[in-house]
C-alpha cells in the first residue's frame, strides 16, 4: 500500500507569514546567546489598522474555504480528498492567524490599560500637587490678610506731637535730615524718644517710691510716739486738775463738753462751736453748755435690734391696741403734732450776762422731723438773782 504523503502548507497563501518575512527581526529579543520570539515587542512594531484589515481578510478566506470544503464534500467524489485536506490546512493556518491576532489584541489592550493607569497616576499626582499649591496659595492669602489687618502696639501709644518731638528730642534721636522725608524712620525715632522718656519717668517713679517709703516710716514712728504720748497727757491732765480749778481754766470740763457735742445734730453743733469760740475770744461772760441725755442721743443712731422679745412685745401691743377703742380725730391730731414737734434729746443753752446784771437764758432745740431749730428764752433779773442768793 502506497503511503500517503501529507501536503505541505503553502506559505505563500498565509498573509501572516508573509508579514513575518516582510518585517525585520525587531521582535526577536536576545536572551544571553540565544534569540527568542516576543509578541510584546512585535506589538510595538505592528499597525493596529493593518491587523484589523488582516483580520477581515482572514475571516473572508475562512468563509471561502469552508464553503469550498462544503461544496467538495457535497459532490462525494473520492479524488476531492486531497483538495479538502489542502483547504483544511489552509483553514488551520488562518485559525492560527486569528489566534495570533487575538493574542496581539489582548497584549495591545493590556498595554493600553497600563498606559491609561500610568497616565491616571500622573494625573492624580498632578491633581494632588495642584491641591497642595492651592492650599499654599490659600495659606499665603490668609497670611497676607493677617499682615494687612495687623495692628501694631505702637498705634495704641499716644506719642507726643511732631512739633514737641523735634523741639525737645535730641538730634541723635530725632535725626531730622532722615525722619522728615521717611515716615517709617520718623515713627521709629518717635518711639525711641517715647522709650527714653518712659525710662526717665520710671527712674523718677522709683525715686518717689523710695521717698514715699521713707515718709511712711517716719509717719509710723510718729504714730508710735503719739500713741505713747496719749497716756502721759491723760496723767498730766489728771494731775493738773487742781491747777485748772485754781486758775479758772477748766480744760477737762471743756474736753468733756466737746465729747458730748459730737452727738449733737449738725445745726446745734455749729451753734455750739461758733458760740464757744465767740465766748472765748470776745465775751468772757458768755456761757455755753449742753443739756440733755447723751445715752438717748446715742440710741437714735443705733440700728434697731431684732429679737424675739421685741416681736412678742410688739404683738402684745398690737393686741392691746386692737382691744382699745378707735382714737378720735382730736387724739390723732395731737399724736401727729407731738410726733412732728419731737425734739432731739440734746439741747444747747447760752447765758448772756448784761451790764445791769440781768441774765438772758437761750435754750436751742432741734426738731428732728421738721428739720428746724427753735429757741426758748428766759430772762433773770438782778433782783431775782440776789433774792435767790439770799434765800439760799
């Protein structure tokens, strides 16, 4: 039986192999001493449009070959087997071409995605850099705004006027040849002069504080001396009482009168002081005295003390007043009159001795509610005085 020889593939009918022949070996990459085939290198050298045209041509050739194989099989002739095998081989070659084109398309797609990813990363990096720059711009704008709105402390300082500055400040500080033409240097010079003046005032303040402390120490020493002097004066006054009585100089009695006068109302106090001064200076026969209860006068200025006893007493008084009859109109008027004419517990008496030995007694009262001062007069004749003396 004669062995059947397989038909060799016709390379001339394969467009892909023809393309391999036409192109140079740019897609063969060296690996040490050997060379290997790289489709990734081939993708860079191939044109996608030409590959697309090759894809369409290959598909058309496959359709044609399949149609011819179908036609040959439909005839049923045994001599057509060699032609069918030849067309099968050509179809396989075209399938290989489609697979290669598919691989190239996937490689090209992967490279496109990688390039897109790299470009996206670059865009993201540029965008991040842009955001950083925008943030820096915003920060710089805020700093510029702060600088423009900045208010220096020297604006709150009241500096001397320019005329006073140039007239009083020394030339080393004022520097009129520079400051008159440059406002900034002028402000600095005025601040220097203000600092110099404040230093002088601070030194003067320290000196005044030292003098003040020295004076305070002297005052404390004198206070201690005066506080120790008071008991000695009291002992001297007690020892000098017989001398005062013998010389008719009642200093102790006058002192007691002035102590009592402290509790007088203002009008009576003024009257007492003026009358006493007049009697001591001009009329030795004028006698001024204070009458009344000092304790009652002190009680007027004391705050009322709240206690349970006072409350119980006031409750009892209210119950008693409610039990009593309602006072008549005349009684109410009398009570109001008494309240309005209420006198101060202390009064001032002035005795005037006339040339005919008659004595005029003046008693001054102060009505607290009406805020007026009244006087009560009385005349004692010389005959009454002699009668009273002889009767005594």
